[in-house]
C-alpha cells in the first residue's frame, strides 16, 4: 500500500468516526436535529497535501466550545460576548428569536415574578437571550471529545511523519468553518 493510500484511508476512518460519535452525542440531547443534520466532513486530496474538513452550523461550534458571557462563564476557544470584534468575539446579545422554537419545543412558559401571570413569548425569548449574554454557554464538547478520542487512535506513524498537532488542527477547522458562514 502506498503512503498516500495509507494516509487517505486513516484520515477517512478518522473523520467518519468523529462525525458518527459527534452525531451520537447530539442525539442524546434530544434537540431538534438541525445541528445533527448539518455536521459534515470531507477528506480532500490536493497536489501537495491532504486536508480533513469538518463543518456544521456556526452555533454548533459555540455549543461545543462554549461562549463566555459578559459576567460569567468560560470558553475553550475564547469565544465571548464581551469582546467587540476580534477574531473570536461575538457582537452583542444573541438574537431572541433564535430561542422561540426551542422554548416552545421544551414547553417553557415564563411567568411574571410579581403577579404570577404568564409573560409573552417575545418577553420570554428576550430574557433567555439576555441570560445567555450575561452567563454564556457552557461547553458541551459534543464534537471535541470524539475528535480527541479518534485523534489518539490515529497511527503513530501518521502523526510523526506528517507532523499533525491536534490542538492546531482543531482550531484551524473551527476557524475555517466559521469563516465560511
């Protein structure tokens, strides 16, 4: 078997298992399935290199790595709401309308603390978005854990000969995916 075939087969197995495990992790969360369906991967053979590419909806990377809120929280990739611009800064509060379907699917109904009356969906989604803006999003690592596990299983020969660095590879995959959004 040629070196290129060995490398290609090892990387195709790696990307297939990472995607399979990430999708399995998401399925356990019992969400809508939109993010699960969006996870894609590809091994591209180019004249001087072979590239492994993973992609998903942008919010998937934020769920995986976490986002630091303006008052608390942490992120594995320095994603934050506090930062104004910069490489990984998210400007402003998440859009409240992004939580409408989620809150309905989960059966969440907000109540006014003083009167006990139900609040409108618009008020509820604003409060959810504001809470996430302040507290951030906890890292779920639904993608990172399978990535690291499968990376450890890559043949030592592959890692040594091609100088793969897991941390740099994961960061470049995230950056490339977000750049295309």
